[in-house]
C-alpha cells in the first residue's frame, strides 16, 4: 500500500489533504489533476496499516474511490 490514487469531489481535496497529512509521519497527499479531482497518497511503508485504517474511517466523511494511476503519471 505504498501509494494510492484517489478520485474525489474537487471541494474535498483540501480537507483530505489536511486530515491525511495531519497524521504526522503517515505520508503526504499531492493533487495530480485538480480538474478531475485526482490525488496521490504517498504512504510511508511502516505506516501502511495505520493509513488503511484512516482511509476506512475517512470513507464515512469524504466520498472517494481508489483508481489506477493515470496513464500520464504511471510509476516506473
């Protein structure tokens, strides 16, 4: 679970980023496409379980779906 791509509502991007990055050391959140509302979560491997728990809890507050990496951002 090192990295995840999420699609969500544009007005939820800042909120997701604030909550995710507020959990110190868990990882970072970067907006990949603000128009399509796609973000990438960089998750620290040692905190994968905690990140999974946080994401499950966030589903109760923010509507999002996990997606495949966009074609123009595929990791090598």
